[in-house]
């Protein structure tokens, strides 16, 4: 099996995994790093959570745009899904339940996060996609997730993002809504391709409510 991300390293921050109130698993975007995502995790101000951030080999999870036919992004895409799954299994083996695990990604990492959640449905603590959507060109038959009843799914994007069309984010929202998830979609008019400060505040509040973590935002 060709597995480009088999040697992907895992960066960690926050509380020790075994005793953490919850786990936040973060996927970086194209050209990004795990350290970028751990910086985002720090901005969420949730010190009781264990933060786990796998890193893509070559700083990209798959080579072509997410709207390309999925086979064009193989074997990198399947390898990326396995890298996320190894991280999730690491948390589960440490005694964390799916309900105590939140998945978060930005840009390419958001696409990967949403694909993983759709293909590996569990009663997650939350699924958060910041500027991303399910992979493939229009008409792609996406997975039909199950077991997501009541799971908070937070999606955010710009209406003019040059990489992620708003229509795809809306389509992704409908896929998760059909699976019973509680979907929140935030569209920021004219916003750049970046993490939005309002989203950081809202995601932090969502995770505090979900995990019962204290508010340390000051």
C-alpha cells in the first residue's frame, strides 16, 4: 500500500490526553503546519482540552484542488484519512470517548476533517470546518453519514472565497443535516481566506458548552 502520510508526525499541546476534559484534533491547511493549528487551539482558550495536530508530509494533504475528481488526489487523500484516523484512535485508546473528541480543520484541513467525519460517523463532541467542504466535482456521490444525531457541526466560509465555493459549503451542510447533525453555517461577506476572529469566539463557546470547560477568555 502506498501511504504518503504514514510517517506524519503528531504535535500535541494542552492538557495530558488521558485525563483531559476533552480532545481537539486539528488538521492544517495546504502549506500550513501543526504548529499553526496549535496556535489556533491556544486562541480558543480551552486549557482543559488535549490538542492533537497531525502534520501532512510536504505540508499538503493531497496535491490537487478539492474540487478535482477524488481519484486524482489518490493515494494522498486516503493516506490523509488514515492519518486522521490514527489520531482519533490514539485518543480513543487513551480512554476518551467519541463524544469527548472534537474534529477541527481549516481550508484543506477542513475538507479532510469533513470527509473523515462523513466516512467515520461517531457521536463526536463537535465537527468544525473552517472554509472547507466535501471533496469532488459537482455531482460527486458523497458518503451518507449515520450516527451523527445531535452532533454539532460548525461550518464557516466567505461568500467570495477563491478556493472554496459557497455552494459547496452549503451542499456539505445539507449532507450533515440529513444525517441528523445540528449544523451551524456562518457566511462572512467579502472575507479573506483566513480564520475569522468571530468564528474563533463562537467555536470556543461551542466547545466550552459541549465539554463543560471553564471560560478562560478573560
